């Protein structure tokens, strides 16, 4: 066994430090692998040209409860909007309007109901309550 000197002591200290770092790394990897979700304590920033891709099986949710708050484009996050006013439009124009007005009004009703249906189907609004 070689004599103990400062160089040997320095190597032992570096080895001990490396072992501590390895143990810390192993714990971090274990924490990442043992759970079915990742918890972020910092913001996520995506670089230009990066996309989120999802499989086509059962789908993916953003927000798993109506009380969770989300928003887009820097507006204050809110819970899922839900109000009786979100019910489908049921009225139609009658003969007191001209034929052109009746067509226009009924087309607007159809469009508003389609937009409402699409918003409800993806969960942006609740629909009538």
C-alpha cells in the first residue's frame, strides 16, 4: 500500500464528493421514474418551432376538473365558464321578417349553436347548467 500523502487525501475527498453527487443523481432519477406525473415548480418555456404531440387513442386533457383555472394569451386564469345563458338558441325567425331576414337570422342561429356545441365539446364552456 502506498504511503499516505496529500495527493492521496485529495483523491479520497474527490471520490467522496463524486459518491455524494452520484447518490443525489440516483435519487433524482428514482423520483422521476417512480411516479406517473411530473411536478414543476418553475415555468415551462418552449422554444420556437416546438410542438406538443399527442396520441390518438383515448385523448389528453388540459385541466382535469372544472374548478382548475386556466387561460390563454396572458389573461387572468379562470375556472370553466358555466351559465344558463350558455344554452343552445332555440328560437327562429317568423314571417314578420322578410325571406332574406329569416334566412339570415336562422343561419346566425345555426352558426351560434355550432360554435356553442364545439366550445362545449372541448370543454371551453360548460353549456347550460
